[in-house]
C-alpha cells in the first residue's frame, strides 16, 4: 500500500469536523506565507512611492494642502479625546507602581523622575501611536477600502490621477503631524496625572517630584519621543492605506482589511518601539535612569 493510499484510508476514518479543520490548516500553511510576503512587499513599495511623492510635491508645490488640513483635522478630532482618556489612567498607574517601588528601596524622592521619564520616553509615543492606529488607521482603511470597492481609485488611475499622490500622501503627512501632536498631549496629561496623584493622593512632596524629574530628564528624551511619534505615524498611515487600497470582497473584505490594518500596525509598532528604545539605550547609556 502506497503512502497516498494510507493517507486516504486514514482520512476516511476521521470525523468530518477533523477533516475540515485539517483541510483549512493545510490551506492556511500553503497560502498564508506567500500572502504575507506579498503584503509586506506592497507596503514597502507604497511607502517608497509615498516618500518620493511627498518630497517632490513639497518641492514642486503640488502638495495637496487642502486635503492635508482636512485629514489632519479629522484625525485630531477622532483621536484627541480617546488619547486623553487613556493617558490619565496610565499616568496614575505609573505613579502608583513607581511610588511603591521607590518606597521599597528607600528612594521615594525619585518617584517623580521615574514616572515622568516613563511617560515621556515610552508611554507617550506608544500610546499616541496605538490610538492613532486603532481610531484613525481603521477609519483610513475603511475610507480607502470603500473607495476601492466603488472603483473610485480605478477611475482615478484611468483619468491619469495618481492615487498615491492624491489620497495617500496627504494622509501620510497628516498622520505624522497628528502623531507628534498626540505625543505632546500624552506627555502633558500623563505627567500631570502622575504629579497630581503623587502629591494629593500619595502625599508626596511637590518640589521633590518636579526637581527629580528635571534633574534626570533631558531634551533628548522629548526629541526621541517626538521622533518615534513621527515614525509611528508614518507606519500607521502606510499600513492603513495599503490595506484599504488592497481591499476586495465587498463589505466583508473591507471589514477584514480594517481588522488586519489595526492588528498589523499595533504589532509592528511594538517591534519598532523595542528596536528604537534599545538603539537609544546603546547610544546614550548615561541617559538611562
């Protein structure tokens, strides 16, 4: 009996549910790696074209300023309030944890430096990027996906209008600007929440909180947070736009593209955050608290 006959004989004895599950698993393993590589390649190509058109349009004066302002206003209005509501508990949580830790080691005066630096260096840009990906990125993907389903993007290409230049570049620039602005909001709200909780709830000294933070914080910390915010905004915009332009399959396909855009953006943001933080730590070891 050959191997193929043995496999067929085994399949006949398997329950219907197990056979269906096995077939789905085999199809997934066969097609998913190729689809994943195709998606990554399309995102790299879209990112390269977006950067090229963004630079050339700024130089030649063809940049879509009206669309940029409209998209930036929409993104800010969508993400500001959720960002503030998320930044408040994060600042309070960091204040609680660092106050307990500093109390255990007998360095309660360093609570302000620890919680403040945690907000500025890590929490601010990452929270802003995650809110940007979930609130704004999903909206971008849904918008471009609906345009693709209605064949608006195909009509633009037929008329000789570049979809990347007309639709993607303004959203790309707006996501970067709004990401930087949201990072500033998280820095302010998170630090303020941490300060108020430490002083009025935990009984900390206001002067000690601010003085220790000012002693350890540097301009490079804020610049790093803003740089990461710009990178995160660019990543979110490219992934969201690619998923929207590649959507297919009607409303279900658009919904799947939105879900995939949010998940992929958050996962990639986490990886990039680890890499950037490690590089910064290696280049500026004295700046680590």
